[in-house]
C-alpha cells in the first residue's frame, strides 16, 4: 500500500466494539483496575479543556480512540508509483503489545489501524491481530491483498476491516503493480468477504486512472454490491514529495502523471478523499522506527514509543492550538478540523484547502 494510504480512516466499525459489552472482559478485570483506568482517562481529558473550537475538541476525542501503527516498511511488491523509502526497521510484537497496553491505560481506545509496508509479511501479525480483537478492539488492516493465507489465521474476522489497495480497473492496477495482481487482489477481497471481514478499498489517483473512476466503481459494485467503499488518494504532489523527509520517492511519472490542483479539487468535491477537505486527519501514529507522530503523514515526531503517552498527547494538542492560533491571519484555517503539521499540510496550500471545502 501507499504511505498516503496510511490514511487517517474515519472509524467506521461494522461491529461496535465496547469493552464493557464483552462478557469475558467483565470478568477479567478487577475493580481497582477499573478505578485506575477511570482516573487516568479523566486526567487526560483535563488537557482537552484548552481553547480549541468545540467541533475540533469533539473530533479529537474520537480521533484518539484509534491508534495507527506501521510496524514495517518492507513490501513484497515494487509498484511503479510507490513513493516510500523501504528501511528495514521492524517493530516486535512484544513492543506493540506494550505500546497498546500503555496507551489504553490513559486513553480510551476502540480500534487499531495497521499499515506498512505490507503488514501481512510479518509472521506475528495474525497473533497480534487476534490478541487485539480478543480484547474487543476493532482492527483495520491496509494491505496490497497478495497474502490470501493470512485471512485463515484470523480468529475474529468480524472485528477486522480489510482495506485493500486497488489502482482502478485491471489494466491500471496491473500497469502499476505487475501482471496478474488485479485478479489476486480481487480474490483476496472475495475471500475476506467470505470470512466475514468488512471491506474497503483505497485507490491512488493519477492521470492514468482519473477518467475511469466511474467504470471502476461500477465493476466493484458488480462484484461486491454496495459493501465496498472507496477512498481516493490523489497521487502525492511534488510539493509533498519535496518536503516529506522519508516519503519522497517520485517513482514513475510517464503514464502516471500528477493531478492538477483543479483535478484534485474536483476529485475532493465528488468523492471521499484523503486528506479530507476539512482535515482532522490527526491521530497517534507509531512508525516502524519507533517514533510517534501526530498523524500518519507526520514529519515531526511527538515522541518515541517508550515515552509517556500523556506527554505526547499534550504535544499533539498543542499543534492544534498552533493551527488555530494562526487562523486570524489565515482565515482558510478557521472552519477546518485542523492539521498537526501546519508547515507541511501534506504539500497542500491553504488557498487550495479553501477551494476543496466549497
Ligand atoms: S510497493 Fe506497492 S504495495 Fe508496497 S508499499 Fe509501495 S505502493 Fe504499497
Ligand atoms: S499533515 Fe495535516 S493534512 Fe496531512 S495527514 Fe497530517 S494532519 Fe492531515
């Protein structure tokens, strides 16, 4: 998948997870632990009382109920327009469990979004996902859909949302990923549906597939009915690639040209896109080198995975304060949900943001 597919996803669980609706869970915890959790979560919420717009404050509360984790960058494909570096770091299962447990102690958590690289390459991944779902957490996994066997190891597939990267219709997908990849990816989606997973699709849009999106969606509907939702990711602009310290590979441009601002704007007005027009794409994002960012496209860490979660959360919140503090001089910012990397803004300009919202 693409780094930009490390999208902050709108949390749309098909099953509403709630720890306290879990019979097993009720009997696993002791009252003292509940009290400790309650105290710590309330303590965290005190920090929310700084002056953020109410809609942003509410959105932040929900955004922090999801964790984004990218435990590796390695991948088994070599897509022509992939723009991520592929360092060899890999986070261990033990370190991920520790991070999730420490996060849960101070922050209400409902779901975990896993992305890479290709996360299904990690042999521990089924066991980690099963551990998460056993606790009632909803799991979203972004994958290139090449590892069908991976699906057999999931013990609670109804708590897993499989988000598959498809680059449009078969000729477009295979042109980027290699001959035969489209058929394999569709087979993955079909198997995931049979297993009872929720399905979603991410599609990166370049000049190659821009004019074929309606036909692509029609094909998907014929195959899967209305059960597959597509989020579009305009190919990362040159401005993004020039400013992101790690995700900065231009890749092939011939035949896969970048969208113009006007085309990106039309796409944002007609479809669900990432980043969304009113932003709000922040969340805790743990990357494979152990650094934690304030969003999945972040360029300045708020800490490392062993740091105090509360302190990192305060830094994230401070970034939002900075965004709105600058809103007087940049009115385009005012009615957004905010960005935690105001100097970067995913390579977008403020005036473009304003156009997208119209
Ligand atoms: S090579 Fe392809 S599948 Fe792998 S991370 Fe890059 S875009 Fe995603
Ligand atoms: S840099 Fe800003 S716009 Fe981009 S994902 Fe992060 S918060 Fe969203």
